[in-house]
């Protein structure tokens, strides 16, 4: 999966890369979705849900460099969205969420690439809207107003 048409977004925050990484990797339930499992090290797995919606995704940690890089690969997908075809159910399967954190002045630059979320997917528009909300708004606000 090349990076040509993948979803990519960038946010800037005043928190350090170390703190930003902690929020992205360990407090993901506070800004994205409830989950069961662990995301503490390579190979860990967690199942995410969006209750009361029946959508669930299970991710495996496939990249973990504290303070810098966090990667999750979707290993199980059951995406359900009213009004969209059943073809979306497994569209996230084998896609990757890649969070890259870099120092930026006194804070951090965080880049999210959803490798595999491309315009040809039936869920593309709703997923882009979702990431714009959860990454650009929810995570940004959580970092700016709720982290140490």
C-alpha cells in the first residue's frame, strides 16, 4: 500500500513528544474509542468498539518507539454503518494506523497516516469524516486541555 492516496492528517500541540506519545498510545480510549486489551508493546492486541454501534476492529501493535512512533495493524474488522453497503465490513482489514510524533518548537507535531484508507473504499468518506473528528478535534483537544 503506497502512501499516494492514504488518509494523512497532521496536528500540532504544545505537549512534549513523550507526553503526546503517551496520550496517543495509552490514552486512546479517552479520545478515540473504548477498547479491551493492551497496547503496551509490540504484538499486543486490542479490540475497539463504538457502542451502541456494532462496529468492532481488532488491532495489533506492529510499531512501538516510545515518544516517536506508534503503529497498529487491523487484524479483524466488522465495520457497520447504516446506509453503507456490507462491502465496508472488512475494508479496514490489514490497514495500518501510523502515528509519527516529532518535536516542534516547545511541543509536538503528530502525523496520522491510515495506510490503506483510500478513496476507492466504500467507507472512505465516512471514515475521513471520522478521523477528522477523532484525530484533528478529539485528540487535539485532549492533548491541549487534558494532558499533563
